[in-house]
C-alpha cells in the first residue's frame, strides 16, 4: 500500500506541489487507497450556500441541469469545487475502510456514520448516482465515495439528532463558534443574512455573549425572513434591507445606533457585493467577520481603503476549536432553533 502525505498532496494531479484545495484537479480514484486515508461511502452532500445558489442560477432551477453541473464539476476536478465561487460544502457518509497508518491515531471504526468538517473543495469525491436534490436546503443525496485525509477533521453523528439536521448545522459550525470568540459583553453586533442557517446561530450566540448591555441587530433580505427571525427573539432589532446597497443599510444602522455603528459585523450572506455594507455599518475601530464564501478580498480591502475605514477584517475560517460541539450544543439547549432547523432542513 502506498504511503500518503498527511495533507493529501499525493492526490494532487495539477498543478504539482500545491495542496488539494487550491489544486485544479485531484485524483478521485477510489480503487486503491493510500495508507493514511479513510474511505467513506457517501450518503449526502451539503453544498456550500454560495456555491449552490450559483449552480441553481446557472441551471435555471432545473434539477436535471443541477445534477449535470455537479457531476461535471466532479468529473473535471475530482472534487466538488464550484469553479465560480471556489467553495465546496461537506458530506455525511459511513466509514468503509481505514488505512493501516491511522491505527492508534483515530478513534473511528468501520461502520461509523460521520460528517466531514473539511470542505468538499479539497475532498476526493466520486459521484456514481444523484438520487435526490433538495434545492431549498442545499442538500443532495448521492451514491458515491469520498476520501478523508489524515489531517481531515470530522464529527461522528450523534444519536440524539437526525443526520440531516446535524449536516445542516455542522455545515456552518464555524460561524457561531467564531461569534462566541469575538463578541464581548456590551457589544453592538450586526448580523447580515441573519435569518439563514449560519445567521440564526450567530444571532443566538451573539445575544448570549453581548448580554443585556449589548445589542444584536439582524439584517434580513425579506419581510418573511425578518418575521421568522423576530419570533426567535435573539435580536433586539430586526431590519429589512438589501445588503448589496451599502448606503441604504448604513443609514438604517446609523439610526438604530445613534450614529455609533456596530462594534462587530458578521456577514453570512450567500450573494456577492455585500462587502461595503459590512464595512460602512461598522465603526472604524470595529471588526468585520466575513463568514460568507461570496466575499471578495479585493472588494473588501480596496473598498474599506476607499472610504477611509480602519475596520479590522477577518476571513471566516470554517474551523475553530470545538466548533462542532458548540453548534450541536446550541441546538440541544435552544428548542426554538432546533425546531426551526428541523422544520427547514431536516
């Protein structure tokens, strides 16, 4: 059995010498495993929201075309990495084989059902059949195989939750966990895209951390979303605005905060061109956390420079220590969120 690199570089076809995520093409041959790989029998793909939104738009909403696009991406790249957004998603599957070099290094065993916590944009994947597409929740049931590298992180599916619910929550686990690290008592927090999966989790965690002396503002794109968010009760103020129109959003936040603006802005949207809304709604000494995979570094950096903002900007790492445990615990302790996630995603 061949020896593999901890980070999966042995699967990179082109260009040589790079890691699997930025690679244009990786080897998705599942017939021969390397000694430090885990083979997964894949059940469901949870495609990144920005990616799936783009694919749906490209396909005109037609499920057969969505399937063709997804199969085409994997056939070309050996992984599901959207060529437009660059993002992937995650998966649920059953452990089928474990390489001998991982003996004593993992607590996994054959037959365990797991969710991978690394992106599909770096995961060797083979799609044999697309069984069902759930367009409204970005999930696709398939028959196929995937490889988890030695450095890859995962979560065993807990027995007290449906697996589709777990997959939806863990797909955005980095957002509420990072929110927990960033928000301090007394902070004014603006959550853009506040009614979505990551948004509602961030609102909950932001309110818990900001406390009674802080304020959480939820920005939604529609009145329907705003009404749903308002019922949850995590936000002090809920506003409806187009996040691609920064001046309009800025004036609303200016009014709510008496011109003080937000200490922290968390951007969770799945469409481009919302960078400047995040910057303008945040005070110069504040912080913007871009969890959205639709974020453009160029637009954010040069845009902030252009308006003379000294705001600190953080790229949303999908991983932070304990993020899976934090997110699942939120669903356990908050009945309102668990009921919402069960209704919408499970």
